């Protein structure tokens, strides 16, 4: 007889007649086998279900993480998309205004070939450097300040009628007043103190040097990892203006002593000092300072020539002459680009000016600084880095603009600035902190510091 199956699903093995006990044993064995098989199948099903659940949870986690990253990343992208154009500044007239200064180059002092660019750079630092930073350690040659001003010698009776509210001393614009016979003993003593200051050795070195390595003369190279281009210390406008005013007071002392040649040389050095900033500066601040000092020197030289009855004075001061004031050119260099078309035009101007040899050097460095940060005005460049146009501009500048290793190092610092913004540049506003927090997370996950720095800069300039 074949195998039978009961209604209960039990498997029964037929046995020969007369062997009931054997049949029962076979039945029990078969039931045990069925129980084991059922348990094993249930374990397999449960294991498969567990693995499937884990896989689904993992997929959900990956999906949620991707959505979260997308949401977090969308914050810096939105900030840059909306405010990125504000990183580009429209400026007109600066190049023209600086070009108008060239008519005063006939007033520059003769150059001294014995003064090296590094020596002149160190001298410039001793005169004008303020608020040094640990990220930019100074060379030993530039560490001691040679000019502190003469405010401590300005008693109430010293040139009280010539005080300039913008300046810690008498105004150098009024040179003729220094030459009055009615000066008090205190005022004459003040002029002597100014004229005999050891600072003028540094001032004359900068003024007469053929070239000035402003960065290399002051700072230890190579720059360290904490160096950030926008934190490079710059001369303060007040210090530079005070220096020029005091240089004019120095010349007045020489004139009172009958040393006209020495006085003229001191005044022409004021003009040359201004041109040293225009011709060797690495920022627009340097160029603006230089322009102001050139004009101060020009006015002082003009007053000197009139006072001594210089035979060419009538021609020199006539309209269109070298000493006449240049036509005023309206300069607008702080208007931010707001639209895509404005930003594109600014970028085009920056590239053209930065590569043009006739553009003042300080302006070219400023153009490259802006060009580096202009890569933050585009979400694409923020994520992928500078485009080819920007890279090519910096490559050309290393050979056509940079004259010294220090200037090449500074160009590299400018180029990499969006990749190394320090944390203390962040905004204190709550909404900005939230945006910067999202940008920091996105930048960390994407391993792209530009995401954070571009967001910081866009928020700072909005």
C-alpha cells in the first residue's frame, strides 16, 4: 500500500500487517521531522524578513540623509545665488585719477640706487605699520617703529591756530604760516624736534628707492597656514597723513635755517613717498593713500616755490602746467554689483585691468583680490572652484605683475583666500549664524571649505 495522508496533514508510512508498534514509531518519527522542518522554515522566513527590514531602514536612513544634506546644502547655495553679486564692487574713475598724478612726477626726488627694495620695504614698515598680527610675523628688520608722531610735543600754545581736526598736529598745507617771523619759542622747538627725528632716514629711503618690496621687506616668508589675505596689516590713513604733514614741518625748519636746497629735497621726498605707494602698493588702500600724499606734496612744493620766488613759478602754476591741479574725476569704486549683468561687466573689467601693464600696480592687485572672491558669486564656482578665466589671470600675474617672491606669495594668498577664511570672520547675527551653521555642515560633508567661506563673505556684504 502506498503512503497516505490524513486530514490533519500527518504523513503515515504503511507497515506490514502485524507490526502495529513499528507503524506507531514511524508515525512519531515523521511527526518530529515535520515539526523540525516547520521550525526551520519559519526561522528562514523570519531571518529574511529581518534582513529585509534592516535593508529598508538603511535605505530610509540613506534617503533621509540625502534629503537632509540637500536641504542643508541649499542654504549656502541660496545665499550665494541671492547675495553673491554683492562681492563684486563697481568702481569707475580710480585708474583715471591715478593716471592724472603722472603730471607731478617731475617733482619727484632723484632715486638712490643704493637703497634695495627689501631695505625700503622694511623702512616703510617701521614708519607706517600698525596693529601687527600673529598670522603675519614681522621680519627682524621691520620690527622696531621709527615713527610715532609728535603729539606729545603739541602743547596748547604750539600752532594752536593751525590745528587740523583730522590730524594730530598743525596742518602741513599751510606751509607759509610755518615761515612767519612770529613763531614762539615753543613752536620753533617743535619744528626742531620734528626735523631732527630719526624717522626721516626711513622716510627718505622709501621716497628715493627705485623700487619698494612692501610685503617682503616687512613679513616673514613663506606665509604660515593661518595667514589670510584680507587680514594682511595695512598702513592706517591717519598715520600716513600725519607722516606727510610732519615731513612738511621738517622742510619748514630747514627753510627757517636758510637751507633752501635741503627744504626742497624734503618736500620733493613727500611727492616721491606718495608715488612709492602708488607704484609699489598691493591694494587700493595703498593707491588712495599714495594719491593723497602726492597731492599734499605737490601743494607744499608749490608753496615753497612761490615763497622763494622761483623763476618758473608763473609757468608752473598756469592752467595745464605740471603743478596745476588735475581735472577732478568722479571716482565710484564702492558700489556693489546687484544684477547678473552688472557682475559680468565687473568681472570683465577686472580681468582686463589686472592684465594691462599700464594699469597702476596697486589697482591690479586689487583687481585680482576681487577676481578671486568673484568665484563666490556663482554656486557653480563655489562648488567646483575658480573658472579658467580666473586661473589664467593669476597665472599671468605671477610673471607680469609680481616682481619678487613676496609678491608671488601674496598672489597665491589672494587666490586661495576663499578656501581658507578664518572662523572669526563670521557674523554675530542669529540668522547669519544659522545660515553659517548649515554652510559649515555642508562644507564639512562635501569636504569643500569654499562653501563655508563664500557663505560668510556673501552674508558679510549683503
